[in-house]
């Protein structure tokens, strides 16, 4: 795995460290965030939509990141998309 650091929560000095990387070898985003509350995880697990069954598979997780990290997410999405086009 080749992780490329994109950005960290700008408020990281307060003890928070949500982080975004791009895995260049797989063209994937890697996101570190806060664990959800049990209520949020239950709400996500109950969500159903066409093509999306309720539940969270054992190999997946729900994480939270602050909206102030949107610029880092955009940059990571752009980087992953550029890598895929190569």
C-alpha cells in the first residue's frame, strides 16, 4: 500500500485528528475519523435504498469527520481520480 497524506483536521491541535490519505496503489481514499455514537451507527445500519440493504457489513465501518475537512476530501477525490486516469 502506498499512502499519500492529503490533509488533517485543521483543529487537530485540540486533540482531534481526523485524517485523509489516498492509496495510490488502489486508487482509494483512506479516512480516519471519529467512531460514531451507537445511535448514529444504528441509524446508518437501518438505512435502506434501492441497491442498498440495511445493515453494516462486518468488513465496513461508519466514521465521522468534520465538515471543515471538505477541502481535504475534495483534494483526495481529485488525486484519486487523476491516478485512475493514468
